[in-house]
């Protein structure tokens, strides 16, 4: 990682909000966000939600020029929706791209802290599993899944990150432009780990900012066994490749006694 240094001032911010069946939540979250960070634009990434979330978002966009909607044809997963949002925002010259859930779990009131952290970082991760971070109202099995998943990520990938699976983040556009986004294949929530892993390998500066994650009170979680399976499969594969690379470089290193001349 590079040493912390002052980055370019932030001019244009866009908050990307993926939605699938979040009709009631979307108006609430947009209102909170507009109050908490009035200078930010908002892009709703809707996967043609059967409950009509897209139409509700369209109404919000008519009422507020800072709100835009990207209508996608079908449910393709969180990662695919974010990749489309990144492309949209990078084409339009935003300086900072924020990821945030629609269901109120990520509190817009904590976004200013993430944005402040970008003064000395390329990426700010909202983090539940660092001192000061927490989760409210999650059942034991979700806590165990998140904590276990993060331990698995740390052991396999060796990343010094407390919460690599979270989805409340701020990226500098300059950082995203250095990543090979075309080759991101993770479709589900594994996308989040995929991106941190790319960010770390690119040597970008990452800061974790403690957040309080509050479980949704309206609507249903879209977490599924398929999503867990994709994460397990991908992280295991990346970890195996990474560890194999480490072993190879150890084996190919010239033995020390040779270099010393015997
Ligand atoms: N566009 C889109 N959004 C999704 C998809 N899956 C989940 N989301 C959104 O991603 C956010 C997090 O999903 P959620 O079900 O709350 O996950 P959880 O908090 O881990 O239980 C919410 O805003 C969802 O509406 C998807 O396939 N496409
Ligand atoms: Mg949620």
C-alpha cells in the first residue's frame, strides 16, 4: 500500500443504490440521503423489480433532478448492477462513487465520515467488524456468516481488512479506473470481496471506517444459498492461486547461501 497522502478535492459524488423489490424503502432512503449529503447525486440501479420499485424511483427522479434511474432488464445480481452503475458514473466524470443498500441498513448519516476518509485514501470501506463498528438486529446465523466469511477471506487472501464483505463504500473514480473492471465476474455479493481484493493488489490506499449496520425493517433480504456458494467458490479459488503463487516464488528464490558465495 502507498503511504497516506492528501488526495484531490472531491467535486462530484454519486451514490449508487441497487434495488430489487425495495418499493417502500427506496423513497425513505433517498430522502435520508438527500438530507445527509445534499451535494450527492443518486443513481438507482433497478433490476426490473416485480414490485414496481423502478416506477417509484422514476417518480423520485421527476421530482428531483439529482436522482437518476438505470433500468436493467432482469435480475442479474448485485455485482452486475454495480458494474453497470460504475460504467455509467465513470463515463460522466464523477470523482467519487458510493455503494449503498436501499433497505436502510447503511445509514446515509454515516456517509459524510466515509467521504472524509477519502481525504487520505483511495477507498473507504464502511466496516462492521472493526472497533466502533457494529450490527443491530441481525440473527445469530447472519452474524456468524459475516464474521466467518471475513475470517475465511483473511486466512485465504491474507488481506489486512476487518470487513471485506460489506457494501457501504466510497471509491475514488481514479482508483476504480486502475482496476480491470471488465474482468470482474462475480455476480452476487461476492463482488464486494472481489473488488477489495483487486484494490489491495493494485496497491491502493484503503481505510476502514466503523459503521453501524441496522438490519432492514421493511421488505426481505435477497441473500441466498447461491450467493453463499458463489462466494465460497470464488474466494477459495483466488486463495488457492494466491497461496500457490507464494509457494512458487519461495521455491524459485535463489538460496541465500549461494548469493553469499558459499
Ligand atoms: N439491482 C439489484 N439489486 C439487488 C440484487 N440483489 C440484492 N440487491 C439489493 O442489494 C441491497 C442489499 O440486499 P439485501 O437483500 O438487503 O442483502 P442483505 O442486507 O445482505 O440481507 C438491497 O438494496 C437490495 O435491493 C440484484 O440482483 N439486483
Ligand atoms: Mg439488507
